[in-house]
C-alpha cells in the first residue's frame, strides 16, 4: 500500500489560508491514524482522468430550469436533453472554490464541531420509516420515536451532531414533517443539527426555523447540513436541486452524495463505480459553487453493492470497503472534507450478522480518515429500520473507533518506567502507584458489552447484549434532561410552525 499521496504537493492551487481548516473545538475526536492509501498516485490520477472523461463526453443531467440557466451562464455546455457536459478546467476552477474545512455551529457554541482536517464528527441514522425494539419488534415509526432518538443522541458523548430525520414519523403528515423534525432537534438537543432537506420546500422551512434560533449568527455561520443525493447514474432531479439552491444561497453546508449500488445504479465493477461516483460528485460540487462560491461541500459518495443473484442491497461487503478507500483518496486530492460510511447493515435484527456488518462498514471510515460519519448509530435492515438496541450497541462501536483513531500518546507517563523498574519478576502491576492513579481512565470502557467470566455472567442472569441494550436505552431516556433554549425561542418556533402548516401545499411533495 502507498502512503505517498499524503506527501504530494497540493493539486488545487489553494492559498495557504484556504487550505487550513478551523481550530478543533475542545473535546471533538481527532483521527491520528496513519493515512491509508489503496491506490498509487498514478492510479489516483487515472481515477481522475476517467471521471473527467465521463463529464466531458456524456455529462450529468440537471432536471431544473434555474439550474440549466445557471450552468449555461457559467460556460457549461447544456444540450436539449438537460445534459450538462463539463470542461475539465472549469471543473477544477469551481471545485477549488469549496473550502477545505468549516465549523458546523450549534445553538450552544460549546458543542460546535469542525468538519475537515483530522477532525471527526458522528451522527445518527437518518430516514428509516420503521423502528425496532426487542419487546415490540418492527413497527412504523412515530414522532415519539424521533424524540427518543434525538434525546439518546444528545446524551451520547460519541455523537457530535444531533442529525436529522432519525426516523420518519409516520403519524405526522408528510408535508409537515420538516417542521416537527427541525423543532425536535432544536428543542431536545443543543448539538449541531442537520435540518430537513428532502426537497426545497422543507429545506426552506429548516432555514427559516434556524434563523429564529440563531438570528444574525446565520449570516456568518454554518448551522445546517443537507444531503444532496445524486440519482445515479448521472442525474440531479428538481427535488435535490431545490434543496441545493436553498441551502447554498443561505451558505449552509451540503453533503454531496452519489448514491450507487454497484451492479444496478453503477457498473458491477469497483473502479467503474468509483469513477462514476467521482464524476457525479465533482459536477455537483462545481455547480454548488456556481450557486454560491464558498459553500461548504462534504465529498461523500454512498457506495454499496447488490447481490446480483437476488437484486438485494448488500451492506458491510468487502467491495464497498475498497470503494470507500478510493473515494476517500479522491476527496483528499481535491482537498475536501470526506463523508465516510456509518454502521450500515443488512441484518434485520441486532444479531451477530449486524455486528459483523457494522464493523465492516464503519472501521474503514477510521482507516481512511473520514471527517463526517452519517448513519453511525441505529441503522438496520438496509436503512429501512432504526433499532433502539443497535443504536446503543453502535455507540459502543463509535466510542471504540474514536479511541482507536486517537492513537497512542507518547507522554512520559505512558512508559510507566517507575512501575516497570519496581515490579519484581513474577509480580503484577495491579497495585502499583501508576496503576492506582490510572485505573479509571487508562483504558476505554464500554457500557453495554459484557467482559465478565462465564460463571459471573451466568450468575447475573446470562443476559445477551441486545437485552442489556434494551434496558439501557430506557434507562437513558429516564435520565435525559432537556437543554434550555433562549427565552422566547420555543414560542417563536411554535408560532412559525402554526402559521406554516396551513400554507404548505402537499402537492409540492408528490
């Protein structure tokens, strides 16, 4: 494996000021692992060249009139079939306008996070229409479930961002969900939030509600983050473009995400899928900068494969890991923050398959130094279900990942020389002064994984991990305390929601 990419000169002609990422807020996890590069510099060049060829020869379709007019005004060749073909120099010029990092602000500035550099930020699963717990099984999700997951995320030290539509509340009219989801995150969490973003209308409501909370801070800060899912292969529809326009014009962050299941929406080949994803991401990032130069863009292809015998998505597969390493290298090439995979699984219950798949999906994000990890807790059943128990077990993994990525401290105390020189042959370190001073903090501890002997575990009831987690999430919700909002903000948000509900046209969501 090559690590030469890390030592190469900057490719994008940035100034030193542009290339620097903001300072790390206190307590945010940092990834100090060595850079893992799967492709050689020459192979990285080839991915770029193949991607540019796609953009020059067959392009990307933009199905929205405002977008087509803007592309033409910036010198992009657009044909009568809505397909935009991008010149490579134009791509390089506009992608270079996206910042190398940014601060994602919270209503509580102590919880601000940096996206970029060696910094990491994790957030929950997003979008499942179902929830699962070991007592009730699988059922349609509700607004109460959404509230519960926001509270659990607020309580966790391993989720730095509150998230978005952790579950889709089926008991709220679909055209009003942006209001209730955005309100829930502002009410029950004081961490950064993503907002709501399926289409432009819902994105605009999130922006308006964020302005109530942040006021003039929104003029200079990035307080929302939306995901632009390219409809692979090579298509941006009016919904995603509507979201992109709203967030970019408000200078809010966007996660640019080609969503490709190799073998269906992309070729049944790793390199071809990576080239397609890279081309789609570059075109969308370049267009975003045409809307508003300097808009933060996280480079974040979502890549998995399909079982070519059944057609079912496969999460936690080896090919997905390999593809992630390659797109991570391309993000570094363009000096963009990178979105990595969360704990994606195909398993229907929080069983051993879920554990294997979660590690296979999530660990590569640490090794390729992802900056933003979406779907880091709760994802189950190919993203259709959010599991309460898996949410807590995923947090155990997230905590271990963050400790692993922090690397080894080379402080003098880590050598423990006094203890090493004082313990006699055949002795032990259990009672040394060094051990006693560190016995609570020396090693990362988990809350829901069992490390007892078999006899002790059996005596204590022989409880399986998912049952421990089942009791754990209920206890956590009992312990939850709501963080205070500024006086008058909750009432102002409720007033806005009451005015907006009768104004929203359900037909806009069809």
